């Protein structure tokens, strides 16, 4: 007897899809914020054109994949911290949580890129490199704040489920 494909998705597949979409959104936000922070620092401190600053950022981000992956960790962490908000309070609350957290992380990254460019301008190469490497660590207070917001947002009964 021939078996027929299921007509509906398995019970947990929509939850897995929402999780995947949420993490993907966080990674997309990382790439956008990382590009913007570096380009603004290159324009404001080095005086580069928008095109040159963007081209150089994309070049270095692509050839230094382990470093780029390391820089993305706070955004991935933010997504996993925010998943209960998405699941218990719905897509709008989850998106708002992710956008607000990414904005705060963007402030950390913007400051980090500015300091790195100033260090390079002063020919302090080690300081410039260490500034970049410290950005995920300097993001820990933002992630702790996000965790506190998550606890407040998910306190009590769920109001909506992502679906």
C-alpha cells in the first residue's frame, strides 16, 4: 500500500521554523549593524567615501570569517535570550525585543569601531585589534539587561503564542 505524505506539518515544526527565523533575523541585524558601525567610523575618522568604507568593511569581514563569527555571538545570544518572549508574547513583542537589543548592541559596536579607528590613526595597532576583539565581551551588560527584560516580559501567563 502506498504511503501518502502528511497533510499537516508535525507539531513542533512551526516552533522550529519560528526559532530559525528569529535567529536568522538576529544574524541579519548583526550584519546590518556591523556594516553601519564600521562604515560610519571609517567615514567620520578616516574621511573615506561611503563606497570605499563599505567595500573595505565587506572585504575584511569576508576574509576574517572567524572574527566575523565571533563578533556575531552577542546577536545570536540575544536571539536565544529573546526566544521565550517570542513564544509567550507573540511575534510583535519578539521583534520589538530583538530590535531594541540590537540597537543597544549597535551602540557598543559603534563605540568599538570608533575607538578602533582612533587607535589605528594613532598607529596603536594592538589597541585597535584588542578593541575589536573585546566588543563581544563588552556586550555582556547589554545581554544581562536583555535577560532581565525577558524575565519581566515572560512573567505570568502567556498572552499569545508565535505560530
